[in-house]
C-alpha cells in the first residue's frame, strides 16, 4: 500500500494545476477535487491507526462550549511523509502564487472528526502578526455524508464544490471562520497550517 500511496502522491504533486475559485481580495482559495477519492480513503486509514484526542484550543485549553470534536495528529514520519510532502507542495505553490508568501513551513497535520453535535465556533488560526500565515482544509468526506459541519467565513460563502471529497480550501490564518454544528453524519477533514 505504501508504494501505491507514494506513487500516486508524487504523480499528482508533479502535475498540480490549481483551478481558480478566488475572491478579489485574496483571502480564500478553493480548488475542486485536488485529491482523488482513493487517496482521501488512504488518508482516512489514520482513523484506525492514530489515537484520537479531544480537540483543544491554543495551549491545550479545552472548552467544549467553544469547540467540540476529535483530532488525530499526523506527524511527518515514514507513514505520512508523502501526504505531508503533497500538502507542503500544494500549500507552497498556492501560497507563493496567490499570496506572495515565500518559505512556508508546514506544521504537523491534523485529521479532524466532527460527529453529530460537534462544532468549532468563530475563531482565528493566528493573529494578523503571526506566526501562522496560511491555513488549509482538505475535505475527506463528501458533503452527502453529513449535514451541517460547514467551513464558514464571516464575509464570504464557499461554493458547493468546496465541500466535495478531495477539495482543498486555503485562507489567510487571520481570517475569522468556524465549523458549523453537525446535524447528521460525520465530517472528516485534514487541516494544516503554514508559518
């Protein structure tokens, strides 16, 4: 499986072309189905091999009135290296092309799971002065698998394609956003931040 996983990620990362769905002020970038379903499914194998933990805010502050979900940390190791490299390449390419950000460094990836009643209230991933510059969300579940659980922004509305399995959304980390409460089903997404 690792060889297949490696081969597919490298073939995709070497031929990336990013369809553009971008607002005029360069706050949000969204690309439809950048990752094929089979690679989303391989990534979801982390559900069986990485121990989940309750999501926390900032310095390990748990506030279930503000955020309720489970996360799994996918660190850059032998199993997740190709996924990490793919996200690094995609993020660096988009970050340079659309935000003029150079030398972006990816933090460990987070596999977020939102079940019925889970949510993450309005927040910033970083203040405007940093340290995070860009945030990334990769949809691992198709929108038909859950209701609610939308990635939402105060001033902008994502198009329906942004919620399809394999789609990626990137945005300035100081942009306020939330995950609306899940009404039905389960939503899985891969989240990353670039410094």
